């Protein structure tokens, strides 16, 4: 009887996963519930079904011991589930709300001022209309190295819309190449939080991780471009109205002679300046760690700042201006100035134009925060431990194991960052001996790559990126599943295949 109970207990988190994910799918597709309601409902279901939650009483009050005097009594399990759902919702919203609002305003200003169309015209002039997709892919791939995908997509999607209006075709291609380029760097390169966590957990050299992630990620992103071209010929996604960017106004801008548009540098500044500010802060963070390790280039930067004291003083200011919220605020100011000058507006006339993009941002924030709450409840329901226990029962290639575990965690809770952090922490003990020496037949970097590629595959309705692309790209949930979800999965599989091939040919061991 005890063995049966133990077996049932070990698989219980998978039951919770099945029920809660099923609720999201049925709630959104069949019952037509708002995504926010479905995700919060799934979070509550996962919390209520969990065997035990942190800082909660036992399910039965009869089994509970009285708390120490002066301490707040822990809440009962059901009440704690509700409290944790609300708390994680607030934490997630607090981390993304300001950035999403500012990025939405920048996008609106770029469209309304004609700046987005100006950038697109320069792209077409440099690469040609036939190569517009690959030009957008490569520019996104490079620019997105220091910036979160959600923010990057909001900044780049106005360019895709302007490009679609100008060329009259290939809207899905333009959106998908932005996704392929932005997601790959988000999951494969430092200083993004997921790769940073993997570098720490797997004891991988930071510089090597940047080089490997960027180089191996490139063929994966190009694979996404090839698939997006194929998909674009078979799936028609029209350019629809989205809040903050009227198609009629966009067409008027596109029809303008180039002499009536803002200059190229002015047009691209609201996008590039925030990225440079964030990149500069990321560079100083990497340099600080490299200087501590005795790297010559980093120590040279410290000397250039007048020594350690001067470097730390400079870093305080760099961290401030490189904070994503400050950088995007500065980008918003630049974008507003461009719009005011180009449209000859008074400052007070901006307020009505802000309403639509802020309304869209509010919807995205609600859905994203609800997805964060859902992910927390699944983690506290024991998903990570259950996956680890099952994985240890099967003797499989550890690179394959890293990919599969990251993929399962990604599907379960939505966050690629959480999937990378959790999987790398789980698998590191399996890759080293008692002395901490790697026991893998290949370099530890390949485990870093396999986990990273597995962590962004199969994005669906509990991932914030899904809703950012759906809402701002003007796609239905079904269309987003058929395009975004499949494209990311293809990029992930191509990257993993390249990783396995390189590990066989160049094990570096």
C-alpha cells in the first residue's frame, strides 16, 4: 500500500500539469474565456491540487502544530494557494509593466511619425526587396542580444507592418523572422537572465558561452527564416488593425514622398539608443566579473576609469542609465520628440494618442502576469522534482536529457528563463564527479546549448511571448499557435541538431 502511495505521489505533479494545462486549452478555445481568466484559473487549480505549498498549514487543520508565539500563523492550504497566486501575479507585473508600456508608446510614435517607414525604406535600399526578410532577421538577431524578447518585438513589429504595407506581401515572414532572431538570442546569449543562470549553474566560462551561443544560434535562426519563407507561402495572415496603429494612417505615411519623412538616424534612434544603453550596462557587468578573474581587457577598462574606485563609480551611473526602464523611458522621449516635430503637434495633443497603445499594454501585462502566477504554482506543485525523478530512471544521452527536461519545463510553466535555470541546476550534479570535474564525453558547453535550445521550444498560451506576438502582431490564438509556436519549435530543433552534430565532430574533450 505504501509503495502504491509513493508511486502515486511521484506522478501527482504530472496529473496537476495535465489538468491545469487542459483547463487553459479548453477555457480559451472552447469556452472562449479571456486568456487572463483562464491562466489565473489554471494557477488556482494547480495550487489547490498541490500536495504542499510553502508556508502553508497541512490540508487538514487537525495535523497542524501551533506556531511559536509572536509569529504569524501560516494560512491553510487553500487560502495559501490563492495568496501565492496573487503574490506572483504582482511580482511578474512589477517586473514587466513599465517596460511594456514604454515600448508600446515607442512603437506608436514610430508608426505615426513615419519613422518606421523611413527605416524600412533604408533596409530595402540596402538589401533589396527580395532580401527584406533576411535583412530583418539579421538586424533583429544582432540588436536583440542585450534586450528581452518581449521588448524587442514591440520595438521591431512597427517595422514589419511598414514593410508589409510597402511591399504588399509577406507580413507573416517579416513577423516570424523577428521572432526567430529575437528568441534565439534571448535564450542563448549572456547577458539574458536564462543564459546567465546556466553559466553559473554549469560552471561555464562566460566569454565562451557568448561566443558559442551567438555562433550556434545563428544557423538555428537562419533555419527559422527558411521555415518562415515556406510557411509564408502556405498561411495567409492579413495585416489587421491593432490598437495604436491605424492601417489607414500607415498607408498615408507609406505613400508620402521620402522627403516628408524624418531622417534615418532620427528615425532609428528611439530603437537603437535604448538598446545601446542597455548593452553598455551589460558590458560593464561582464567586465566587472572578467576583471575579478584577471582578464586583461577588463583590467584595462578598470585602469581607464582611474582604478577600482573610479570603475565602481562609473558603474553606478551606467547601471542607472542602462536599466531597461530608464533606457526605454529615454527612447520614449526621443520617439515623442520625433512625432511632435514631424506632425507639428502641441505637447498636449499626444495624450489622446497614448490611450490605445497603453490599453494594449495593459492587456499584455495582465496576461503575462497571470502566466507567471501559473508557472509558480506548477513549480510549487513539484514539477521539477517529478521530472528529475523520472529522468533518472532512464539512461539516455545527457544532451538529449537536457533538451527534453528543458522542453517539458517550458511547456509546463511557460518561462524559458525558468526552464533554463531549473534544468541546468538539476543536471549539473549528473555531469560532474564528487570533485566537480566534468564526466561528460563532450565539453560542458554542449549541455549549455542543448538546454538553451530546449527551453524556448513549443511556446503556447502560458508564455508571455505568445500573447505579445498575438496581440501586437494582430493574430488570433489559433493563428499564433500555427505560426509562432511551430516556428520556434523548428528553430529549437535546428539548433539542437547543430549542437548534437558539433558535439560528435568537435567534442573539445
